[in-house]
C-alpha cells in the first residue's frame, strides 16, 4: 500500500471556526485541541479533570492545555463543566458563545471507565459511564445543534470504541454507551443533512492513561497524536462523510460499517424454515450497507413486491 501524499494539497485550515472538545485536558482530547488550534480553530478546552473512574475534579488540566495552545500562538479558553448533566452541556456551549460568539464543531471525547463483568454490574458502575459517554454527547451536542441549525453548518465527531462496536469483556456499561454513540451519530447525520451538519464517529486505539496498562508493548506504536488527524479531517468543512464510523490507531485509519445479508425469504416463514435456511440467512456474499432506515427498508421490497 503506497501512501498518497499530494504535495499540491493545501493544509486543512479552520479559519476561526469554533470547536468544543470535551475531555481535552489530557489524552486524545488534548491532542485534538492542539492540532485543531494549530490549524486556526478557536478551541473550548473542556475537562472536569477527574480520575479515570470519573471521581474527583481538577480545574488545572484544561487550563494547562489552554496555556500550551496560547504559547504556540493559538486561541483557546478553558471550561471545567461536566458533560454528564444537561446544565453542564449548556454551560460548555455558553463558554464557546461567550468567548468566540459561535460554535461550529463539537468533538465528544470525554470519557471514564468503570469496568466490571455483567453479573457484577451495579447502577453505580453503569449510570456514571452512560452519563459521561452517551448522555454527555446528548448534553453538549444538543445546545450546539440549535446554533448549528441556525447557521446551517456544523460538524460533530463522537468517540465510540471497538469495545462496544465489536464487544469486550467486562465493559457492558461502556460498550452500550459507545454503541449508543453510533446510533446517535447515524440519526444526527439523517437529521443534520438539510442543515449542512455532518456527524461521524471514531473508534480509536491509542496509548493514554485509560489504556496504558492494557496495551503492553503495542503501546509504543499507538501515540495519542495519531488519532487527531482523522478527527481534524472529519471536523473540516471539506469532509462530506456523515453517519459513518472509522477505526483509527497508530497511523492506520479504516472504515467500520454495518452490513446486511441479502437474507432468506418465505412468505409463510416458520421456525423450522429459519433453522433449515440459516446458511442463506447468514450468507454474507453480496451484502448491502444501508446508509439509513429508508435504505434498509428498501432491502425488503424485492421480496415483498
Ligand atoms: P483520558 O482519560 O486521558 O481522557 C478522558 C478525559 O475526559 C479526561 O481528561 C477526563 O478528565 C475527561 N472527563 C471525564 N469525565 C468528564 C466529564 N464528566 N466532563 C468533562 N470531562 C470529563 O482517556 P482517553 O484515552 O484520552 O479517552 C478519550 C476518549 O476516547 C474516551 O471517550 C474514551 O472512552 C475513548 N477511547 C479511547 C481509547 C484509547 O485507546 N485510548 C479506545 C477507545 C475509546
């Protein structure tokens, strides 16, 4: 595979577009903030500054990243509200409006972990994880969305995970939230289409405090800054992709998609008919990749007409 590097391609610039990046006091979010700021985006560096499990808070984390951006000649403002409440989401968007007068880009990145096997999963482990990842994206994107609709432009990039999309031991809370973000993204793409708003999701793999204990030797190859080029492209106005999910890590970027087999049809379907034709039901030859519900429904039509 030969990388295509066009010397003629102008650098993707953001020319004063305003980006909210949640959880940007460290890890991946910090890298997104630094890269977008270096491309002339105005940044809201949001971070509660707590531990990996979501406990505690520290206003210093976001401010440090703001200082870093300013030292490099960029523009940024710190915000320490939690994404986990509707009030927090409103306040984060208000920070963008107060500092820069608008919001063009939301990068839903804040996250916590409370891993436990499903049979030991309790509400105190489940709810905060869903509140930060899934409800957090609702809480921040909603007030931004109102403005994006008005200005007929917006970019939303949400951080999903292979742990939810593909499954991983001990992460029902996290996996459900992360796959929930895929559903949110797909519906936002449908609803945003008329308003110039694109929504996409990423499933990253990188060395951060969240993953440093589990990546082993591979961690050396998975620098967190290698996630930000994809996020930056998805946040750019030249990127037409919407409703899509991308896997990214260590310099490799790929698309993850939901496919549907052609299926088996019998107008008088029985349980035995399903069992007998399981190979046809699950035959992935010639599968389809519907972009939305309407395209999925259309797959029934050849059988029903
Ligand atoms: P991280 O722990 O360094 O970053 C997460 C940030 O979110 C922290 O700075 C934390 O203070 C902040 N945060 C937590 N709760 C918050 C809240 N309620 N409000 C505002 N900020 C809050 O970890 P990392 O790896 O940078 O994670 C970033 C995102 O990427 C997360 O959503 C994570 O689930 C996701 N992810 C990361 C992977 C990896 O390989 N590092 C793999 C798959 C997903």
